[in-house]
C-alpha cells in the first residue's frame, strides 16, 4: 500500500528559481577570466580540452569563454587522472566543436575552480 495522498517522490522544496538560499547569479560574462585549458579534439559534437592547471580543477556546468569573454559553451564532464585532467565542453548554439584547432585556449571565471585537494585528500574517520 502506498503513502496516503502521495503523488510520487520529492518534497516539493525549492521553487522555480532554486528555492532557499539568496545566492545571487554569477555575472555573465564574468568580470575576470583565467585560462582553464587548451583544445585537444572534438568528440560527439563537443570539445575536449586538457586542463592548464595541476592544483585546481574547473567546476562542472561552468561557462567557457574565449579570452575576450565570448561565450563558447559549458563544461559537461571532468575526465582523466588527478594529475592529467581533461574536460568536455558542450558548445552554445552557433559554436561548432569542429571549428577549433589543437591548442586553442578556453577560459572560465576566476571563481570557478576547485582545489584538487578536495578530491585527493582523505579526511575524517577510517
């Protein structure tokens, strides 16, 4: 027997704009961008890039830009090993993944990096 009056899962929290929190939207384009990686190749209508950083990882769902802040796409997946990070980018409409050449640079907001230690350090109880 199911839950009385239940119509599926979920608590109904949040709302159309993300619910509680009061977190403001990030500016688009951001005030400052930083080199995140370089283009390697296209794959399944996406761009694949090698990270330019060793100690920081780009965040998921972060917009990707040219150095002049022209929006190119959004980071979809983080790939590779901890010391050889790659990421895939879903292009925005009007941008073709095949239009890039090896070595082309991708930039993201300076606020959209996560320290690698967040993924590699073991803390807490064993």
